C-alpha cells in the first residue's frame, strides 16, 4: 500500500487548523532538508552524507536551525497577500486576489531581497496587522537571501503585472508552483477556485502555460485534501480531469501521468526520479513531488526521497512536504524536525491567521 491509498483525516474545525499548520510546516521542512543539497549532484550528496544521501535536517552553525530557502519565503508572502486580498475584497467589493494582495506581497518580498524601491512602497499596507502586532515585512530573517529565483526577481523588477492572457515571459520554471500551497488551503471548499487563483498567482512571474497550470494543479490537490473529499491518488485523478479542461495542458499531464506510473512500478526511486527530470521546471518539480508522496511509506521517507537527486532539491522537497502535510496532518511529521526548523513559530502563526481570516473575516 502506498501513501496514495491511505485514508484521509476526518476534519472538524480543529482538524482543519492542524492541516493548515502541517501543510506549511511540511513544506518548510522539505524545503530546509533540500536546501542543504540544492546545487549538488547525487554523487556529491552521497560523498557528503553517505550512500543513502541526506537523511535529516542540517543545522546552520550560526542559527542552530535548519534554514529555509526562497521557496518558503515566497510561500509565506503568498499567504500574506491572499489574506490581505480577502479582507480588501470583502471591504471594497472589487479586485481579484492577485490584483488586491498577492502581487503587492510579492513586491514586498522583492524589497526584502533587493531593496527595490517599487517594492518598498507596499510595505506596511497590511489589512491583517490588527490580528497580530507585526507585519510579515517586520520579520528580520525574511530579509536574508536564500538563492532567490532569477525569474521571480526579474519579473517583479520589471514592475509589470503578468497575467495568463498577457504573459510577462515564457518561463515555466518551478518558481510559480513551489509557492502556492496557501491558495489550496484557503480555497479548500472551492477546489476549482484554488486552481484558478494559483494559476493567476504563478502567472505574475511565469508566463508559460506549464508554469502556471502546474501551480493550479498543485493548489487544487491541496484543496481536495483539506476539504476531505479525496485520497492522495483520488485527488490527483480528479485534478487531472480539471486540468484537461484548460488549453496547453498536455505537458503538465504527461509529467504527472509518468509520476503515477512510476509510483506503482518496481523502478527504484533513483531511476524513476531521473526519468522524470531534475525539477528545475514546473511540471518536473510537481511530478517528482507527487511520485515521492505516492511512493514513500511515510512523511520522512517521502521528503527524503524527494530531495536526494541531481536537481532542484529544495523545491521538490517543499512541494512534497506541502502535499503530505495537507493530506495527513501532523501525524508522521517528526516533532524533532519542527523543533529545529527556522521560523517554525512564525509559520504556525501564519497558518493560524490564514484559517482565521478565511473563517471570520
């Protein structure tokens, strides 16, 4: 039996809160695990960590924590933008989530990385500040550069607003898909809405259809989990049905289908992942994460599998961790890992605030 066949949690209000936390913490843990080896080939990983590769979190000598990358940073800024957009739209009655908040929060992230003046003007325009006594841009650790994606930086530095209809570029890098888990959480009762908003959020920086359709697929899967409607395998199949209703779906579908086939085959993880790709582009990162989530017997095995390869280890680890956290909650996530995760408390606060804004504002 694989992860894909396991029963979902039965979710009440407390269960949904747990899953919000687990999704964001799981993604950050997979990110931190993979960030230590992101730019290493598998033979280098083995040379540094042994024949099985990296098997546990590596702690930064200065912080004493396993540090996150730009993947988790941008995920947190996605949550920030989504919450601000929700409150502004309810108050003003206009604007899409990307127009009303997500774009502005990505510009704030840009400022934390580059001091870009176009990003600076959005600082402290926060509708959620009244719920907590801080803004996301007041968190010093989020100003540290953790290998930010060049496509994300250049797209935002252009000061242009990328859309599906008017793409800002033709990039299908994984920077659009790795950050949209909060959208799937927020729209857990509207999976189709999660798909559409995630596509729009990814298109702000990644204009190729595969770049944003992969993001939509990922968010829809998470929405199905939290809504309690599908197993992991069932969520993949239902999301594939919806994906096929969109133009230019074929490349994303092909990668996901390959991941499913490999997960139920006798191929070794190393061979399967190499056959899928290295994860630098959206459909490969998503497919590697899906393969590992299906193949691994538990959270630890799956995310470890997801980072031990030649490619974009932090992104594949982050996506896999988001998926399993959303699907199964905190069970299986090693408590000792959370204890040593950078910004774990802030990630938990963000998850709690996300559900509070969703339910009470």
